[in-house]
């Protein structure tokens, strides 16, 4: 290979002091965004309760949120590939600002639905993962993505407690105003510290090769035709559905079944954030050095099964803490490994698009699961949701053990230009 050509194709920031500064600013923004998400999430939950939203309508609200994310994810991923991580992240933070502003004015169920619409471009984690993928190599990517998840966990520690305290002592509307102000601050930070483009290709070559439209369906179809992408997205779909059944109904379960107030719910969510933070910030880096991707995926799914069984038997608040611990560890680990693997099996210029596909898969499941979960909760109760989730995860474990799945993932290009693993 030509060394001069390689130098031109290598991002100047990779493995440099500038990269560390970019990742640090990214960590701060992710932590702030996570705090804002859970602050408005607490406010959204208790505004819904004040407006007498039934479990079924709550499911519809979650489905609306997921549908917006589903439509926006592939478009957002292509936007990031074409215009860079800085503009992509700024767009997400602006969407969060509009969402929180609308929720601050919400006084009806209709306004709750309207406040979900700007979430079509609120895709911060796919944008953050795209920047990490562009700034790291395959060996360090899982650990770097885990660190991003750790800072998301820090926001999960702060956000629910702050949101619960503000909602209980002042109002849900003030909570949303604070979250909106922090979202504007994130726009400023990302424009100051994140480079316009970090991909290891020249921007004009990238656009020539991948097309110039964020709506280019052929490019998305090309990525979906890669066998390893198909396989990973299938695993992601199968793992997300039982998790979303529980996750989408959990706020209602906490508030109605276990009578947890805003502040108690905040502490509970903070515990989830602490477990996620430790898992992604410390655990992922350790286990990825000792085990291959497939082994980690199998163990994560078995942790889900344990959690689902606990869920079916939960009768006290401390049971909930016991229930979410293995689920949180398994979910955090699996999420990092799946996103890292997806960025490894595609060319560097397509990391944004594949993260958009991953997000779309997540939101596709989130579009369907809340309505089913809300219906099950209203007609049968939360133990049945745990039983169904355990059965689905058992099926996934069987697929991971019996299916023809690679133990580890990487992208290679042979002389004919085909992708191999």
C-alpha cells in the first residue's frame, strides 16, 4: 500500500491527545444528556399519572416515542456519515431541547403525544457510538464504547434523583425547563469540542462512494445485505423484545403496583444507573480481554433469564432491586458488545449508518413491545410479563448455542471487494 495515501486516509485525531479531548467532551455530553433524559422521563411519568393515563394509553405513548426514533434512526445514521459527528450530535441535543420545552407546557394527553414528535432526531447514543467508532481501532472499541455507557450511567444516577426531587418539591414542568436548558448547553459544548469529521476517509471520497443523500435507501439495503450485519441485527431484535416488554411497563409497575413516589423512583433508577456504570465502565473492559464476543452474548442472555424469573416472583420493593441487577448487567454488556461488533463488520465510512440501523432495530421492537406489555399488565399483571420474557430469552440462548455464529467479528476486504469475517 502507498504510505502517503494511508496517511491521508488516517484521521489525525486517532490515538492522539486530541482524541482524548474529544472523548472527554463526548463523555461529559453523554452524562448531561442521560441526566436530561431521565429528568424528563420522571416528569413524563408523573404528568401521565396526573392526567389519568391508563396502562394501555401509556403503552401507546411509548409506542409513539419508539416510532419517532424508528423513523429517524436510519436517516440520522446517514446524516452522521455524510456531515460528521458534530452536526449529528448537535441535532440530537436540539431535538431534546424541543421535546423538554413541549413537555414543560403539557396540560393534556394530546400534548404528551405531541412532545414525543421531536424525538425523531434525538439519537444521541448512536451519534456518540459513531464518533467512538471513528476515533478508535477494533481492539479498543468495546472498552471505549463501554466508557461512553459508563458516563450515560452517571447521568442515570443524577437525572432520576434530580428529576424526582424537582418534581416532588416544585413541579414536573420545572423539571422539564431545567432539562431543556441543559440540552442547549450541550449544543454549545459539542460545537466547541467535537471535530466536524473524524472518519478515516476524505469527506469528498466518502460522499462519492456512499452517495450524498441521507435518504439513499440503496445504501441502507447494501449494509443489510452483509451476512454478519443480518446475523447481529437478528440477535439484537431477539434480545430486545423481552427487555422492552419489561422496560416499557416498569414506570407504571413502580408507581401503581409498588406505590413508589417520584423520589423513591428516582433512587431506584439511580441504582440501575450505578450498576450500568460499573458494568460498562469496568466490567466490559475486563471481560472483553478474557472472553470472545459469542461467549459474552450467551452469558448476558442467561443473566436476563435469571432476572425474568425473579420478576415473575417479585412482591416487595427490594425484590425489584434484586430483579433488575442481573438484567442491568446483562443488558449493559450485550448492548456494548453488539454495537461494537456492528461497527467492526462494516467499512469505516458506514459506521453511522450501521449505528442508525441498530437504533432502528431497537426502536422497531420498542414500537411493538410497549403496547403488548401495557395490555399484559392491564389484563394479567406484571408476573406474566416476566414469564413471557424468560421464555423468549430461553429461545435466544438456544439460538446462540446452536446457530452458526462467529465467535468474534471483524471487517476485511478481499481483492474482489467482498466482505469477509
